[in-house]
């Protein structure tokens, strides 16, 4: 998995940071890329990455503030030129997302070439596939704002081929049978217990992404044990009151949540333009005092997981 | 007057050209800046100029295609942070522009701090002030698309102060009276004819801006005698059929119109991303063969008039 921060600013674009969008590439795992939020000029930011708009097949909107959605009509329209007709896209977002998209496309005479599904979200289990589950939770942002918890399912272990061979079982269809059944009886009557010939299951990873929100200790349960936790940090530590007034969080509040929720890694984004890039060392240091495995995203930062 | 090309591409943004927006600064003349079209990321392009969003008080939309309007919600929202409450903005655009703006602002919970007026336009005289007139004309683009002809009114000549002085008339309120009246009788009975003490009137300039359109010889009358003529040139000379099929024009068609309409200067914009910047010499040369005083705009090009 690879996470690309397309925009890491808050509210307004600046020369240093665009407004919010995060791409989660799961090309190896699922051959899919998911996008979280789509602020204005997200399609422009994508031009500076290797991500193909047609590969993005799911788009999650945390909330309806302009700095998180105004790039949608342009992204959707331009995707028609790159995705052809056979690459459906599903958008998950708060109430109003359907009207916003349909109004913009209709009034601009835009016909998409690909099937678009729009799903207005509620709290709970949002989607489940063979490989992954996504949960949502309402945050505290004045308007409906959702967090996303993406849980990769555990994968069964690999067949221990060398061990099978050294037990005299040669490669063939029998390998598939052993993998698929708790026990298999060979032609010679030997009973093979799968358990003895399968490695450890591969633990799925968990990524939690909280969009704009005031700090709430109660968010701890939702992001518990995340391998990667992405949280907004509009303000620095000394601006807790201001942050609360504007339904936003500070760097140290995000770090506290990462610590309390036993997360492995924290990435801060959605940084106010009052903080210039050259001030980020101090901004990061404040958070690290609370939770040491913290990073601050820049535009076009890429993290591997 | 100063014209800044904020975006000069067609349809899709590329790394070289953003989608369409043109700023006409008349700070010395009117203390106003007008914007023509507002493609996605126009507010981002403005960050690279000295133009203050709060100074933009009129915004003209040529047509409702996404590459000309998707930057509107972001521009309007961000302008609230810079313009305060006392800088009204008027938007002139085709039918649908009101619904597009109101839907985007409402669904993103955006309240503007300044008064916004939206006027859906028809052909004819669009607005007239003491200093300027703006006319519109429907072009040929498949969807309603308008051209704008901006006509600066002639300004009366300056008072010939030195001549007045050498005729023994000393500076004072009398100068204003002489300027404002065809003739004035001095205290000593002398009759002063304004005509003798006023310089030549200053001829107003005319700028014509045609948004997306197929070439039409009939557009000649509308742009006649323009000091500056801005025309789209999506394609090069060899793509006339393609251009017509897509309701667009070629570089040489635009040049032909400039020639036929007796314009003084032509600037080409809205260039397809199939043409890279390094190919622009040839692109320009083709147009110059037809109309020599032609320029091709790049993003952030500034022209003085
Ligand atoms: Zn935000
Ligand atoms: Zn266009």
C-alpha cells in the first residue's frame, strides 16, 4: 500500500499546500486506488504523480466543505477522457454529495463515459469485500463529517511447498485441495492435516483517516490499533481554544489520540497556511513529544505501508 | 489596462496550461479588475500574480462548460477571506450560472461575506457605466456561448493649462467652469470658448473577447476595429474539420477574423494540450502569415494596452 498526499492544506490553497486529497494506492493488493476527499485542483495534483485517474475506482468524501469537494466536478469530467467506458467509479459521501455532483455535471452539459454510483453514507460498516472492510464514524466538525477505518482482512498463510515435497507429496492439483480443505486423504490412505502444511496467516493492516474534526477522546475506540493513523492538525499546540472554536484539532491532540489508541504510526495533514513549511520542524517536534512515530505530510509526500 | 492570462488551455488542465481564465485589470482607469471565465484552479493561478481577489468586482462567464466554470465555487468562497464585507461582486453568465453557484455554495455550507449579484445574460448591450460599455453576442459552440466587446468611452481632452495661463487666466475654480461649460464669461466680460482651451479627446479602447466558438465570418461585425482581439485557437491550421466538428477554431481562422475585422492586435488562447509549448513558434507563425500582429498567450502572460 502507498499513501500519496495530494493536498495537505486547510481551507484555502496556498503556494505551499493545496486543499485536501489523499490517495491510497492498493495496486498490488487489489489493483485499485482510492481517493479520500477531492479539493479544488486535485486533478492538477494528480498530474504530478503516476496515479492514473482511471485506476481510482472509489472516492470517499469526509465532509461537504468546499476545500474537500470543489475538485470533484473537474476530476469526474476529466476522468472521462482517461478512463474510457469500462472503469466504474463509486463515490461515498455525506448527504448532499449526490445533488452537488449531479447539479454541477448537468449545468455544465457533462456526460461521463463511465458508470458512476453515488452512495450517501451513514455511520457503521460502509462496505465489505473479500479483502477489506471500511467503517465510518461521525466526527465533531459542526457539519456532518466522517472518519474512515479501512481494515484489510487477514490472509491465510502460504502452502509450505518444501515441507509437502519432503513428505513425498509432489506438486499437482492435490496442493489446491490441501489448501482449500481442513484435511485431505491421499490415494495411499494418508490423511493430510492442512494445519501442518500452511504457514502463519498474514495479518491485515488497518488504516484510519479522520477528516476535519475537533479533538474527541471518544474517537479512540474507532481508530484503535491502527497501523497507520491519518489525522488533521490545522493548528499547533498553543491554539487549542482556537482549534475547538473552529471544530479543528491541534498537532498534539492528534498525537494524544494516536498514543491513547495504541496506533503504530501517525501522519498529520490539513495544516493551516499560517504555518509555513520552514516552521514544520517545530510543529512536528511538538507532536513527537506526545507520540514519537509522527510525521507531517507535505503536498505529494508518499508513504509506504 | 493590463490583461493577464491565468489559464490558456482547452478542456483539460495540463502541466503546461491551466484551463481558461483571463483577468482584465483596469486599476488606473476604474480601480477595478474584471475576470473572464473561471476554470478550476483559477484561484491558485491568482496566487502567482499581484491581482487581489477582492479587487475583482465583475466576473463574466462565456459559457457553462466545466473548463470555464469549475473554479467559481472556490474563487467565490476564498474571496470571502480576502474581500471582507464591503466589496460586492457581480457575475454575468449564461442561463444556469445562478443555479450552479447557488447549488455549490448551499451544499458546501458556504456563506459569502460580500454581496453577490448574478445576472443571466442575453445578446446586446450588457452593461453601461460612465466610462465603459459591454456588449455580448452569441457564438457558435453547441451550447450557449457568448463573446464580449468592451468599449471604453472617449474621454474629453485635458484643459490646456499653459494656454490659459498665457492668456492671463490664473488657476482657480474658473478652470473647472471652463472645463464643464461650452463657454464662460469672465468678470472682465471676456468670453472664453472651451473649444479653444481643451486638448484632443482621448479615444477609448475596444477589447473583444470571444470564448469557445466555431469560426464564423459573421463574427466580424461584432469585433470590428478592436484594439485588442482575444480569440480561442484550440487547433492548428491543418485541423479545420476537427475544429468545426468540436465547435472550436484554428489559429488561422482566428487570424482571418482579426484581419477581416480590421483589429489592431490578436492574442490566441485556449490551446489544446496536444500542442506543447515548444511547438508554439510554428503555431504562432501560421497565424502571423494571415495577421502579422498576433501573439499566443501562455499561462501568466501579461499584455499591456
Ligand atoms: Zn477542511
Ligand atoms: Zn473550453
